[in-house]
C-alpha cells in the first residue's frame, strides 16, 4: 500500500480557532504516525469572504502549533479553469442547468410552498431548491443567460442519482448520530445543489472532490458537520470518475454553551490564546490531544 495522504483544508475567511487546531493536529499526527504525507490546502473560492491576512494567519498559527506541510500549497482560487472543465463535462451529459432566482425569490418560493405543507430541508437545515429552472425552454434559458442575469449552475439531482445509484463510503470516524462503517450515501437529501455561480466558477462540493483526487488524498479527516456532505462528494466522484478516499469525521470542539465554534469568537481563537500565553502543548490539551 502506498503511504496515505492527509490534508487540512481551511477557508481563509477568519482566524483559526480550537476546532481548526483539533482537525489540523489529527491530520498531521495521523500522517506522521503512518509515514504518510500532510497537505495544507487553502479553500479560497469565495472572493467576497476570503482575505489575504487570514491566509497569512493560517500559515503562522499552524507553524506555531508545530505543524509542517508540503509545498507548494494548493490555493483553489488559482485553479478555476479546472473546476470549469469538470462542470462542462457534467453539462455535456445533461446534468447541469442554470437557475436565475435571487436568494430573496427563493425564500419567497419556499414560503409559498410552506403555506401548504412543510418544504423539505437539506441535512444542514436549508430548504431544498424550490424553483423550476430545470423546466425552462432552451430559448428562454438562452435569453436569460444573454441578458447578463446572475445565475447558479445546479446539479440535476434526479438525473445524477439515476446515473450513480447505491453509492456508499467507508467511515472510520462517526457521524453526528454515531453512524460508522459503510455508510449509504443519500445525495438526494440535498436537492439540486449549486455547483457554481456566474461569478464563482465552482462550489465547495465540486472543488473539494476535484482537489482531493488531484492531490491523491487517501484519508479525509474533517469535522462531523461535513458528514452528510460526503453524500454529494461521493456522487460527484462517481460522475467524474474520481477515486473515493476513506473518511473520518471527528467530533466538533464546542464552546462552553455547547455551540459550534465560530471564527469570530475571541475566546477560542488561536491568536488570542497564544497572546494570552498558551503554548502549543496547552492547545493540544484543550482539544483533548495531550
Ligand atoms: N474548507 C472547508 C472548511 O473550512 C473544509 C473542507 C473539507 O475538509 O472537506 O470548512
């Protein structure tokens, strides 16, 4: 067996906190223990939220923790053309369509539907896409695209799931409900997910599966909040002919009120803890990795 490849893939849209430290250390330690490789990937596709100072801080905070990574670091914003190619491949198979509703229109449509009965929500609690853009005539679609209207490119989930039925993944950690072992993927639970937007030629789901494959990642170790996203990742891997890594979803580090940590809470930020005199060994202890 070739040595395993692990990765830590933060988005530079805030400063790292204890939850990131836990994830990064789990990956780094596992790579070291197994004689494998540890990669750092910067997931900076969202130009409106990502900032260079956050990226610099990621390098500083991880180095301070004693983590070392391979160079060069892959930065997703440099690889938009690769993601575009993948969307074109899916489009060519009739699996992608543009939708033109704004977020406000989508909320309105969901509210209308909910007047009758509860509208289905995805595993993150967001309503499934309620629109009918899939049914637009080719002429109307072309007209809207030519008008310069903003759009989102969506995966036709029903068609995609027909092409790739009965997918599963190997889970070495566990899901939020304790799910472990071989997990049946349920991509339909996400509805017609967005694969790209007019101004951002990829989504998290698409970029993550392409990069994990391109970088030869064998083991994805990440937070339980992404457990059910793996259903979409398995579907995209299958449609694009990419290998499936093994997954280990780890517990989340919660704050004293039992909430998921946010990038804006100073109390658990690595920079704040460092400024207050914490050592890297203290951070390991705080996340239960002594
Ligand atoms: N970039 C994602 C995040 O910061 C993590 C992606 C992943 O590990 O699959 O939440």
